[in-house]
C-alpha cells in the first residue's frame, strides 16, 4: 500500500508544475484594470475574490467580453470546471485542447469552464489573450492575482482543477493532467444529477 501511494504521488508530481512564486502584488492587477486593459474577448483580470469556508466554492468576479461584471456565483445551476493553469506549464498546455473540446460539447447541457491563469508579467491580459486565441481557447479565462489561488486552498501545483456542482459546492478536486475521457465522464456524472432545488 505504501509503495502504491509513493508511485501515485510521483505520478501526480510528474503530471503537474510547481506554481511559480508571485513577483507581483495585487497593485499590478489593479493598475492594469485602471489603465483600461482589464479584458480582451474571453480573457479578464480578476475583479474581486470572496473566500468562502466549507464546501461552497469561493466566489470571484471578472469582466465579460462586454466589460460587465460576472461572478462564479452567477453560474449556480450549472456544472463549472475551475481550472488553474499557466501558459508556461507544459502539463497544463497538454490538457487544454481536451478541456476546450468538452467545454464546447457540453455547454448547451449546462457545463461551463472558467480557466484561472497563474501567469505573471507586464502585459498579462494581452499575453494570455494571444495564447488563448492561438490555441483556440474560447471559454472564459480569469487572470489571478493569487487571491483566487489562496481562496481555493493555496494552490501550489498546476494544473489543479475543481468541479463545482449545480448548488455552487466543490464536488471534486484533482491535481495534475487529465484527459478528455476523464473530463467527459466526470461532467456527465454531475450533469445527470438533476437540477438545483429551489
């Protein structure tokens, strides 16, 4: 049993990247927002974060492509994949096409993907937006200022993903790369669990 755990731990480490320490503060993201470059198409800097204890998913807010505020809590009633990743992370990049494919396939059934970029730099919105465009990523991407990662338990390896159920609670968490079959089976499982009771 101990040998199996050691092997599983090693596999998880090999299929993820250590998150780079932040060289920016929240001031950098705030300055970028004030300069008017807070969003480009489906890429936005984070506008605000509300950490929530317990099973409920911590809420965070971003700008949509029209510049309007949208929050994770607005997506209640849908199944949401919150995927922490970065453009420099090889394992992250390897699963992005599968996430995009599942996002498109199940969007009409109530599945939403929110990618949380852990990238750093001076031109974050443009750089991440260019990466998303070049790689065909159409789902919403929110650029973190470490507040989202901290609210979700101090994410220190990426990719790390959370599946948020229709009630807005964290149903599953996994670290490391997953493939399309895994994403599909997990999404189907939660989509088939019925609607939010009111």
